[in-house]
C-alpha cells in the first residue's frame, strides 16, 4: 500500500495541470479590440477628447490584461451616452478607429492597485483596465 501514495500525488498534479491548461486564455488584446469594433465601432469622433494619452489594457474574463501594442495610447470621452475610445494609431482604412460603448453596456469589475477594471459587453465580454481620473469618473458614472 505504500507505493500508492506517490502515484496518487502524481495523478493529482496531472489533473491540476490539465485543468490549468484548459482554463488558460492567452491574452490577445488586438482580438479584443476587434471584437469591440465589430459591435461598437464608428468612424465618428466626439467633439472633444476629455482624456488624452490614456494607456488602456484589454483582455478577457480569464487571463491577463495587456495593451494593444507597446506605446499605443487612446483618447477617451465620457458623455451622456457612454464611453468613447479613440485610437489615433489605427490608420488602417479597414478598421474603425473609435468605439462608442453605451453606458448600459459597461459594468465595474473591481479595482486593482491604480487600475479600475470594467467589463464591456461583447461576445464574449471584454475586460478593460484604465487608470487615474478616467477610471474614477467612469466608476462613478457607470
């Protein structure tokens, strides 16, 4: 019976590794941005950007949040309809450089250190993290 102990531990470790591998969601922030532009994309822009040079992280419900690309910043505006995110770096004519997410499609998802996290409704939901005044105002209004 003594030899069953180490074998049992090995089986438990293999089960834990299998569960972790199945639940792992690699972060592809561009895929998340494209999901948002499919649903909320627009070529319009708000009349004035309230927040410029915002570093916004994108991800899913599982996995980490990452920037679209290193150094990419956004212009953000919060108005009576919801949240505008404009990515000036998107110069590709096939992609829409802005999204307008209605306030009813934004849910707070917690706070971690300096970041405010929100879930934006899409299929599947997209999680974003914003910092500073933008995050505080979005948390308050949504």
